[in-house]
C-alpha cells in the first residue's frame, strides 16, 4: 500500500538486489547491505501511504478475507516507521512491528511508544512458532528477485509462525511486464511469475488476487475475487495493480 517504492541504487553503492542469482533469505552479505540501505533511507525519508480512513478499510477487508476476526494478533513484517502496525491497532488487533532497519524501528517507537517494535530479519523471525493469527507483509524486499524457489521457501517458513486458522497476507504490486522499474529497480513480475511465489503442495493458498486499493477501500472484499482479478488484468495499457495472497498452513 505504499504509493511509491524507493530507489535501490545510489551512485556510490552497488545494487542491493540481484536479478535471480542470489538467494536473498540466506545471503548474509546482501542482508547487511540491505539493512544499511534502509537505515540511510529512514534517516531522511518516509514512505507515503493512503490516508488513515482508507487504510483501515483496506486492512479490515484483508483481515476479513483472511478469515481472521478482529481482536486477534498480527505481526507487521517490514513495518518501516510503524504506520500499518498502528492502523491494525486501531482495528482492535494486538499488533507487533518488525523491521530490519534499526533507524526505522527507532522512528516507529518514537511515533507509537505504546506499541511493540522489534529490529529483526523477516527470514529469521525472533518469535516462537505459532504466535500470530496474521502475518502481514506489504512490498517485501525479499520478493525482489527471480529466484522463485527462494521466495517459496521464504513464504513457507513464515507459515510456521501462524496460529491454526491464521494466514500470511502478502500485498505487492506489479504491472505484469516482467521488467525492472528504471527508477527503483523493483522487478514487476509477470502474472505467471507471481503465481510461482508459493509452493501449493506445501501451503494452503488463496490468490493471487489482482485488485485496486482504492476500489478495495470502497467495496471491501468484493474487490478480492477471481472475476475482478481477470477483468483488471484484461484492461489494456500498462498499469500497476495491487496483488494479494492469503497463505496458510497445510491442513489448518
């Protein structure tokens, strides 16, 4: 739900991400540079978001579509400076934020001192398994690769932290071109590539749903279905759509 993605390249620094030859969840060097990049970014910048009213409607629709009632527990993965963590709290949920950037987490703690924030790696969560009803992830950097087995492994590992009946809610965006955005080096995977984000034999999956967040804020879960997804994908022209996955434990 971030309206903009940040540039992953500076004149003095090499690229943070690879284009398919790095297993990001297990590449310690890449993680260190990723942490350093976001520390620099949060020292002077913030992500832009939709207004609070629209954001709460969107999050409420995602929670309900996930089949998890309000008042449950949620982990905001890649919480940045805590905006979504706070919005979940306003929905009556017990929310925790985690981000790889200590600078981002420091800002989150200053803004929302009554909420818990943790500095940590989404691929190595410092929590007990089966701790949360929802794991929420918006625009995760670890999907910015063409190493789809690594993405599958990452998502599969996150389901270990979900309570029975819970869900990993993944929100991303793409124009389905399969190309890198020239401004920020974010890979806009094709729809077929996005379908490869999950190993359907090992996890329960609903999605990917293609939607528009403003539409979702107005009509709720109606904007999350196969028909809407098909219609939006057929609209001519190169447009960036939101993509939503609901991923759960097999057999739960």
